């Protein structure tokens, strides 16, 4: 299978030169996904928005949440870990991918409290 991409709907995609997700064979890589298109400052709602964008990108490439093998969750405020973790667990709680949650100093848009990446592996 040739490389297939899903375009990113982000104010930064064109300037930075990236797409939302790339599939190359069985491997799918989903870019850092911010809560674009949501006006809430609630960390749980922001994480849910990130995860919705990720699941939609996976589906466009023939995958589903159960194919995710690794996630990386970047958060700005360590006090938000539980709300963000709860949203992550609602999607991946039974799947249990390898994961990391990292506290960072900020995101490109100061309103974003979370950004999430995901890697998936399709069955042979």
C-alpha cells in the first residue's frame, strides 16, 4: 500500500507543513492533535475533542481505536491530568495502548490545555 494521508484542519497545518495522519502499510501515525473547533476551556471536553479528531482520522485510514498501540498526551497544567486521563480512558480503557502523559510549558494556542498523538498498527 502506498502512503496515504489525512489532511489536518488546523490554523498551523499549511505553515508547518503537516497532515493529521499518515498511513504507510500497516502503520498509522496521528499527529499531535489539539482541541481545534471547541470553545470550552474544560480539560475533559478538550481531550474529548482531541480524541474525536483522532478516531475520525483513524477511520479515514481504515483503522479504529482498538488498533492504537501508543498514545502521547501533552498537558499544560498537571492538575488537569485526571479529567484528561478520564477522557483518554473512555476511548482506550479496554484497549490499553502504551502511553505517556507529559506536562509541557505551553501549546501554540494558549487556550489549548491538551494535545494528543496516537500510533496504530493494523493487523496483517
